[in-house]
């Protein structure tokens, strides 16, 4: 059978259109199954030696600075699609450090964090909103002292690159102010002249250097 005759037979029985349709369908399925942004998404874990989880709270007429030294977490982030970011983290409550052991012991006690009963502070993101350049709002659930509350963090992506040893790193900053009473941390002492010994608002700042993990 000649080529023209073969083409005529195939067209009569609809094989040519079917083959073309199948090829087009497969191509579309491949294109839709792996969006471009997924290929760029990366997971970062905090480099503990270059990450700081700090806080500040008023005490009488000044403020006390502190930090947590034991923590873990991950950041799934794609610079091309920041709204798809997923963050989770856990802090060891007993690792609180304000530079004064007596005060830290009190903070670990049932008056404050009650670390024996509530050993961790946990965060799980739920969504990202208000993306503008490298800035966004990260919404999620924060659990402290056994109490979970929705919170919003102001976050900034500081960039990514390799250090002198070839390690791929990325920088992130996040800030939030919370009312400790919302999480059951209500201990305080009244002052003779009025007011309270310890402030209720706590300013929290996270400076994170993340190491590429996948």
C-alpha cells in the first residue's frame, strides 16, 4: 500500500486524530503535574550557631532581654512563590536564658512556663499574606504553656547564597509582639506606686540562618 493510501486509511478510521490528541494530552499532563515553582522550592533548617530566638519584656523601669538556646524547625520556601511558604518550629522551654540563673529558674517554674508540664513552645504556619517584595505576613498557630493562639509574624527574606566553604544558606527575620496573658502567663507583682513589676507585652525577634537541606 502506498503512503497516500495508508494516510487515507488512517484518516478514515480516525487513527491520526486520536494519536495527535493522545500526544497533546500527555504533554499537557506533564506540564501541569510539575509546576515550575515546585522545582524551585527548597527546605531550610536553622543553623543553631547563627540563629537567635530572642525576646524583650519590660521589668519595672527597664527591659530584660532573653533568648532560647535549644530549638528545631524547618522552612519550606520558594523565592518565586513566597505565598506557598510553610514554617514549623519547636523551642525547648527549659532552654530560656536571660543571663541570670535565679531569674531563669523562676521563669522555668509553674509561675511562668512550667517547663515540667509544658516542655516546648511550638509554631505551625497556616498561610502567608501581604507579600510585597521580600516582606510578608506569616500567619500560624503558636502554642505556649499549653495554650494555642493564632498569631501573625512580620517576616523578611534576607537572601540566599553560598558561604566560603560552599554551603548554601538563606537568611530570614521575623518579629511579633504578644500579650503573655493570652497564653496563661499571668504571674506579676503590684508596685507600691502603682503598676506592675513585669510587663505584659513581649517583643519576640527571630534571626534565622537556614541551611539548605533538600
